[in-house]
């Protein structure tokens, strides 16, 4: 009897559509140290609390979380709106998420554990392919394209450039002016050819002890 390991679906899903979206990547700092020092269940509870709050903020600004993996969150804006509105929504969502982190730090900071919780965010915009894809008959939102890679690399670049919010120049040009000072810079992104024009729109990471795991445990409740 012949074994057929690969069977093509006779009724393939509709093709992905091309759409202009704002793309946001977020990363929690010091997650590796937390994983090394604490039980898996403890880490899961911390991440769930944080990402539950972030998801609510993203939804408020008409965005959608595409994926959560470990210490990272990936969301898109503009599935139902125009590009300019979606970029502004993504930027406002990022600002509110930073504010939420600040509230955590104000509540649990110096008197108890002395170390701040910090996040890094990369924001980009461009044409991507949007559809549904999933294994075992569980289709999920799929967003693919070079702009996704660029947004991810921008988030990673926040560590190197010591700035917790980096926005690509194309996305920045679509933002409504709010008086914020954003330093212009050309950077090289890993795996992306050519220089990328970006704006450093956040603030430097704290110089205080970022490895204080007890602090992160405190904010988990």
C-alpha cells in the first residue's frame, strides 16, 4: 500500500489580499533572565497579565494582535481603516501602552523592589499580504511581507540605539503632529538591504538595575 504523506487540499483558501497596514512589534525587556530564574508557571502569569492589558489597548485603537510569542507581541492596524488613520492609531496605542507600564512602575517601584519594567516598540507601515492560514483546520489571521520584517527589526534595534520607540520614516510622515521631538537617523537593519530612515521617538532605557526579577514578580500580583 502506498503511503501518501503530502495531500493537497482540493479546495484551497481564497488568495491573500494586498493591503496597506501599520505594523507594531513590542518586546518585554529582561525576559530571558526571568525565564532562567523563575518557574514556567510564574513567567506565564506575568506575561498573561501584561499582554492582556496590551491587547485591550490595541483593540481600543482598532488594531488586532496577530501573534504572541514568548516576550514579544505583534499587532497590525488598518484592517478596516485607511493607512494614515491606522498609523496614528498604532502610535497612540504605543503611547498608551508606555503609560500603562509607567503606572505599573509607579505602583511597585522604589519602595518595594527598585527596578522598572520596560518595553521596546518598533512601528512601520507598508503593503503586506493579508489572509488566513492555519494548521489542523484552525485558520488564523496571516500578515506577511517585507514591512513585517522591517517592523520586527526596528523593535530589535531599540536595544542597540537605546531608545524604546523607533518609527520608520514612512510611518512617521503619516503621523499627525503632536509636538514630540523625534531624532532622525539612518540605520542598518539585520537582513534588510540598504539603509533605513527612522525616527527615535521614545526615551533611553533606564540605567537602574533591569535584572531585578523580584520587581517583575511583584507587578504580576
